[in-house]
């Protein structure tokens, strides 16, 4: 499996391109400018595989900038949890709130269901429901590889903000303690912002986790 990561747009939002046995999956197409779109397209095409799916951990503005351009270029629809569809429909409102430009994303072609699996190439990912930052936030777990794409749930040294629409700190902390922490200390966390970390590193040193119980 090959993982390529990019930090795009004014919010430095991570985007992940994952290839396995000729199949490619794109997680959170955060590219905003023409130059960023082209970097992402070039990366995907250079892998020599076929883009199969565009997956969203959630639908906040910084994670969906590239949805329209990438979906149209590759002819692949976007997929998101049902609770995030309202955010997609309000993408222009989100953009106006932050004073940024946005190409309105297309309607999702499928809804991501927690507890199901995403199979591509030689990989099988588990879909985990990890709300709190947003109501339909999901994380993608590759149990065999020992890594999780956690969106804006858990960061290196921090956690996702909970002051946006339907955010909830108690819900977020339950997602972290009840869903992510039990995955084990060695599991790598590929977050929506900032550098890669591990569950163990955050359990030991993240000020939001150390010495606390779920709210």
C-alpha cells in the first residue's frame, strides 16, 4: 500500500491518496486552487492505478474544496456519512462564513455506513463512527496495517474543535476514548491536520487525554 499526503488550502487540511494493487482511494480532497488540484491529479495519475472512490471523513468546508474538480476529472462520485449531507448542501454558506472561494460539491453518490467495510485493491478498511467534531464524522481503520484516518477527531497534541454546527465536546471525547484509544497504542493516526501520530503518543502526552476520563 502506498500513501501520499498533502496539506492544502488556507486551513492546511490533509488530503490522502492511497493506492493498493492498482486501485486508488482519495480521502478528503482538500485542494482549493488550480495548482493544488493539479498536484493532486498528477499524483493520482502517476501511481498508474484507477481512482475508485472519493471518501470524506466529514463535510466541513476545508475538507471538500476539491470535491467538484476531482469528481469531474476522474468521473468518480463522493461518499459521506448521511449526517454530513446537510453540510454539503450548505457548502456555499460555509464558504461565505470563512470568506473563501468554493466550487460547489456534487451530490454524494453513496452514504458511508459505520460498521461497514471499504474494500479496494488488497485493503479492507473498517468504517468507525467518531462524531463530536461534526455529527457524521467517520474514521477509516486499516486494522491489518495498524493505521486509522481520523479526520478532525484526534490530532498530534490536540483534538478537533467542537464549536461548529452540532459539535459536542462530550461526544468527541467519547469517540476518542471509546472508539480510537481501544485500537491500541501502536496504531498510527493520520489526522485531518498536522503530522502523523500514534494512539499511544496521544494517550501519554496529549493534554486533552492525559489523566482524563470521557466527559
